[in-house]
C-alpha cells in the first residue's frame, strides 16, 4: 500500500541530493519556518528517515539513535504552491534530548511504527496518545508506517492504520520506505502544505474561517474505506 499523496515515482533519486537552498529563490517573498518532531516506537525507522532526508542515503543495518554520527536535528526546505518556500527543522526523539525541549514550540508531530511489527504499532499508538496529551493537542499530527518495502513481512495492514488515524483525528497517514525511498519526500511536502494551510486559517477573519471550516470537512462522510482511501490518506 502506498499513499496517493506521493506517487512511487516521487523519490529522492529524482530530486537534488541536498535541501533546497533559499538563495535559489531570491524573489520569493513567501517563506515560513516550522519545527517538526519525529517520535514513535523504538527501532521503527526514525533515524533512517532523517538520514535519507539529510544525506540522501540508506544504511541497510540497524541505526542507533544515540550515536554522534547520526543527525538528530536536520533542516529541509520544501517549495510548494504559491510559490512558497517552507523550511522544516526536523527533530528526532533521542535519549540525549530533553522531552520538554523536544516538544517546545512544536508545529507538527510525526509518529512512526514498523509495519512488520504489531508490537511496534501498539507502542507507537501509546506514545502518540501520551505525547498528544502532554502537548495539549497543538499542531498537526501524522502517523507513518515505515519499511513499506517489506510487504511480505507485514503485520499491520494500511486499512488498520487508516482506521486508527480516523479515530484519533490525525491530519495524515501514510507508509514510507527509507530504503527505496517511496514517500519520504511526500511526508515533508504533506507537512509543509498542512502547516501553511493552518497558518492561512489562523490569519483568516473568524466569520470567513467558519465558512472555510465547513467546506474543508464536507468530504469527510461515512463511506466505505476503499472508496475514501485517496481522500482519507491526504485529508484526514
């Protein structure tokens, strides 16, 4: 299962190996910066996601998040419609970073699990609920299943993750592979778009915002999951 938000053809192999350089867009006046936290179950693939984003590489062996050789905070810039340049400061949860510092002024939280491990999924859900309560629900929240290339070993079906995302009122849900690397760019793009959309709503007058709110939720109706899959993945 692959999210419709980012087609399989969209991968880092077809993109520049480094984050976008703001100097490349001297005339672009619309720029924003946000803090993102990647949390979730242990050994689910958090470090591999950051390594793919920061270095455009994958190491086919377990990565220890507590080693100095791995980046725990990386910056990545995404150009979205507008055009607008969105700078993402991405933090990985590691033992060396204080939890209060990790979630201070966070704009988006991404919770990861290993699709080949039910235990990983359950721990991810527990972590999500715990941290959501701690942050009082501020920002946007996403659920990301890692190791989508290992479909033969899958224990968590995409439908189960989507159902959980709907029940928890999450903002997005998709599967990724840091190895291939399907949907890794898609995660950054989805987050950038949703944060910019939230920013626009916050800057919209209250009366007008109410109308927009009604329109945004007009397509969230009790339909069979398969019929809703494309919309549901992108617009939870």
